[in-house]
C-alpha cells in the first residue's frame, strides 16, 4: 500500500514560497525519498494548452483527459479543475509538496515577509514559518522560523518528524468515528495531541478498490458493504467462516 505524506507551503507571492519548496524537495531527494509536487495557480485565465494545438482540438472535440506524450515529458490534461484527491490518484510518491494550497487536512509551512502575513494564514495546521521573514526572526509564537537556504537540514528534520500519512477529508456528517471531524483530528495530530492511528477508517475488514486504487469509505458504508457481501456469500457452497472473500466487478 502506498503511503503518501502531504506538506503544503503557502504565502502571498514574493515571500519565498517556491524557493522554500525547491530546497525542501532537494533535501528530501538527498535523503532518498520519492517526491511529487502540486502547484496551485491563482490565475483565472491559466491553461497550458494553446488554442489550435492538436491536443486542444482533441479536447474541444470532447476527449477528457487528453495526454500529450513527448520524448521527454508526458502531460495529462483535464478540461476542469480537479480536487486534490483526484489529482493524487496520479501520485505514488512518499512526499507530495503542495505549493499555494491552503485548505485541507495536512501540515503547512507559511512563508511571509512580515508577521501580518503570518497572522493571515496562521492556524493549528502550521508547523513552521519560512521564506523571507526567516532572515529577521527565528521564532514566532510557539513556531520555529527556519530559513530554507541556510538551515534546510533543520527544516526537513522537522518535516520528517511532523508529516504523516495523508488524512481523509470527509464531512462531519459522513464520519466522526474517531470522535472528531477529519479536520479536527488533523490539527490534533499536528499539535501532538493525537496520533495518525486514531483515524480508524483503515482498521476495517473490507476494502474497496476502483481500478486497483484503494478508495476510502466511511465506517457506515464499510458496514453496509460488509453485511451485504457476507449476507449473500455465506449462503453459497464453498463459504467458510473466517476466510477472506474477494469480489471483482467488471465495467
Ligand atoms: S475516523 Fe478518520 S475518517 Fe472518520 S472522522 Fe476521524 S479522521 Fe475522519
């Protein structure tokens, strides 16, 4: 099973976000981790595919996604904004760094020029401050301020210590089996008041895979699926209590 750890670096432009991400990636690679990244683009008119290209014409004709395969690069183009979960279907790396994605259940590093910019983004998911302000201060409230150029070792030690397996992101009404919402539990893990294992979604005797990719299902649906499958299969010849059951559904 692939365990992906997420880390987001956020801050307004010209605070050192990309430099911070770049230095973290290099150090993680030096430590032999596999690393992917996702960059949020805050520009409405953004698109990579120019009007008139062959891939643009495929897309306009209705293909979605469209893949452009070159000798050195492969670009898979979707014609809509995907949520993070769907983007991560393409990733199998140990760390995925998010640049500019602020909302979500993952640890964050804020880059800033001044303390006002820190305050704008400060919440319980923040593990450190970096960027240009790290030339002026080395601590903000209870958070370390770490310069990614001069002290990348220290920054990545902290990342190794604080990042954990990607959390689910269910609305509270779908799951609160741990006694909290996914967001609340994430914040508690980051603050050292809970553990990643306190999310009990994976402690299940039923797993669902779509296209070989494991899909997280809330305890209520797990129970429903488990009882339905067991209800039918236990009536069949060959059923043995306690043995595992595998069902495959073709398209
Ligand atoms: S058990 Fe896991 S999926 Fe359910 S609310 Fe808690 S953190 Fe979210």
